[in-house]
């Protein structure tokens, strides 16, 4: 999950723009062709010549910038390949293995406005792929598996279940609470979805829950941790009888089918993502809402990062901010930052851990442009949000 930018109310933002921007009486693109043509003819040759001159200046500046930026991001990729090769050979990573300069920033002229715009052919509106929300996940579970997740009667019930599972798995209260505080803002419920919180009304991703699992995360966890989750449910079923036992047995059967599907493809993110983008994948994602399966999925999302770090020889306990880096950027990239000594963290730009397109869309990584600054702002946000009601309730559940 990318870092969340600072949230604001889109309605107020749009209104501010509307009130502050000068409003033209008409726009050529909305006029009939004859009227637009008349407007174009009314523009002086000098204005058109000046526009073309400025346009050429702009295009030349952009070409020069793109060449410089292309070289920079190529060096980022080359350094990353070099680090990966050194790690395979168990060789030490040094400052020379990173690009130590910040990405170039375009400072040239802006694209000029055409004083005589030609009418552009109408284009069909771009189709935006709908993001499934909780109601869609529940519907998919019912249609694909004839199953309805067993949801908690209260938020505290889910928090207590999560705390039991997380503590038993070896996660500390500090790790769980601070990651929850960062991911949900310190107030999120077990079914909180990215974009639909703090007054938001539109989902911006499929990320749901205390650790904001994406649909692909859920499919991947079911594929990789499915046997362990099934074993945990089977052990719980052995303590039940009557209707609760029948309900648990049915749940185990559904989950077993989900595990088989998730394991029917290669164990990689791309293959799991293809399943996640189907109604069957949505049904798997609905399991994050289940009082028995949800806490296990949320716990394993963090636990896999801890296990990954240990397997790579990193035995020191991960701080919550370090664990969050792995949670957000992926275990390999996150561990690259986590294993870095403090002196290096203060010098290595965050751009070393992004693709160009992802970096340029991430204002937090741009603003806090070294590893040390990025970890510091993560810690600061965790500090602030840990004092909010949801975080305090989760801490008390441990």
C-alpha cells in the first residue's frame, strides 16, 4: 500500500478552486465549429507566433529534463540490481551501492496556452474500474462459496480476537498498535476501507482492516499460510459442539476450497493478483471480516515480514516503523531500508526504493526524501495516532 497523503475534503478543495479561479465566459471547446473558427481567426498572427515560440521552448526543456530524469532512474534500477547481486553473494552493502543524489525536478517553463485552440474530436469518457467494497465482497462470498463471514457483534470483540492471535504469534503490543495507528489513523474499525474513513465516501483501493490488506494480500496469505490457518481453525473446532461446531466445520470446508484455488497458480504477486481481480478473489478477501479468519490474516500480514527478516539474518526486533516499511513497500525493499545503519539512513534518498512513476505520485516520500526522514515521519504519525480511541482500545485488548 502506498503511503497515504494528508487527507483533505475534496468538496472544499474544489469549491476553493472554483471561487478563486477566474471564470471565462465561454470556452471554445464548448462552442459550435463556426463560432470556434471565428474566435481562432480573431487571434492575431503575432499572438500565434509568440505561442509557437513558447511552445518550442517548453518542448525543448521537457526533452532535456526527460533525458536527465531517464538517466537518473536508470541508475536507480542499476544500483538496485547491484545490491540484489551482492546480497545473493552475502557481500556487505555500502553507500556506493545507492544513488546519493535526489531526483531531478523540472524547473523549466510551463506549457503555454494555445490562443487559438482547434476543436478536438469528442472522446468517450474513460472507463474507471469499480473498486469492490465490503458489500461486493459479501455478495461474492455468498455467490461463489455460499458463505457469509461471521462478523463480530462489537468492534471490541474483533480487537480482542486480533490481540490474542497476534500475541500468540509473537507480535508485540507496540508493533500491532502502532501499525494499526498508522494504517487506520488510530480510529479505524475492523472493516475500514481505504478512502471510506474520516468522512471519506469513495473507496480508493481494496485495502481493508487494521493492517489494510489488499485483495491480492488476502489471496497470497491464503495461498502461503492456508495450512496454518486451517490448522488453527481445526483446533478451535475441536473445542466446540452442536451448532457452533457445525458452523466452524462449514467455514473450514469453504476455506479449504479457497486455499486450493489460491494454490492453483504460481506463488507470485502477479498470479495472485489475477485471482484477486475476480469474484472468487473478492470472496477470499471477504474473509478479513470473519471473526475467526480475519485476525489470522491480519496477524500473518505482519508476521510474514518478521519471519522474512529473521530468515535473512536480521535478528534484532523490528520497530513498528521498520515493520511498517516492510508492510508498505514489500519485504525485500523494506528490509533494504531496515538493515541500513543510521548514518546511511540519513544520506540515502528514498528514491532508491521506488520506480519513477510510483515516486512521482508519492508526496510523502518526496517531502521526506531520505530513509531517516521517512522513518521519522512514520514514527511521528504513529505517536500521534496511538493516543486516539481506537488505538487505546486495541492496546487494552492485549
